[in-house]
C-alpha cells in the first residue's frame, strides 16, 4: 500500500511540474510572440505574424491558442497573404514537456482563408523554405481545419474558390493515415475520405489504400 501511495504521489508531482512548465511556457510565448513569429518567418522564408496573442485552455488535454495567425506571400505573388487564420488551437500532452519533447495531440485551425497562387514561370506560393532551422522537436497526431475558404489563382489569372467546413488528417507520423473532408465547389457539396490502412481484398493480395468521394447522385 505504501508503495502505491508513493507511485501516485510521484505521478501527481510530475503532473504538477508539467502544469507549471506549461503555464510558464504559455506566458513566455505571449510576452515574446513577435520573437516567436520572427523565428517561424526565418524557417518558412515568409513574414509570419501573431496579431492578437497567445493564451491557454485548461483541460485533460490542455491547448495553446494562437489568436490572429497571419502568413505572408512571396514578393512576386499578387495576393495580400498566403493564409490568415482567426485561431490556431494546439492540444498537447503535458508530460511530454517534462521530457523536453513536444507531443501535439491535435492542431485545430479555425476560420482560415488560404490563397494558393501559381505564376507563369512555375513558382508556387505554397513552396516554403528559408535559412535556419526550427530547433523544435515535436510529434503531431492530427491536424483539423474548420470553416475554411480556399482560393487558387492560376498562371492566367483565373481564380477558383471552395468553401471547406471541415478537413481532418489523423494518424500523422504513422503508417495508417486517414483523411476526411467536406467542401463545396461551384455550389456542389462534396465529401471525401482516404485511408492508407491496407485492406485485404483476396488471399492473393491487398489494396494499399481505400477512399471514397460523394457528390449529389454520385459515389
């Protein structure tokens, strides 16, 4: 019984340390959000801004909230920005901070406008790269995008748009990646899913992945 009490006390102490580290980490990020944005800008080779601030949401899986995330375009692009998100919510595992390793359970990006653009010489504004290294050691399980708007400007200047209520990537970093999305293109609602989990189709072999696309009257 005494050993069990010691184990629970040790776990409680680790959680307390993790909470303290997380609170300090969030306070530091909020006070130095411009420095953080500059470091990410260096990695991406683009201007990045956190326009509102950094806050914390406490739960069993606490989340760091980045309010007003803005990613700029390369100089040649015609659009004002590559992406502008009202909010990015990063859910993490507390105990991973004690090990100085960031394990992200899920990143949720809400109300984001993404403007893809391609130049006549083949340059694309979704190609990133800059000097320096991120210096962050992290794992990401899932990425979720909510209430998004996507546009694409072709080399001829034509613009196509789509509304994306939901898009989810899960199982990232594993061999069983799953992708689900709902979007509307030219007033046509579309649902799509894709799984990289192999599916046995006969004794002779298996299908390496499976997926489905649904539109009104068509599957």
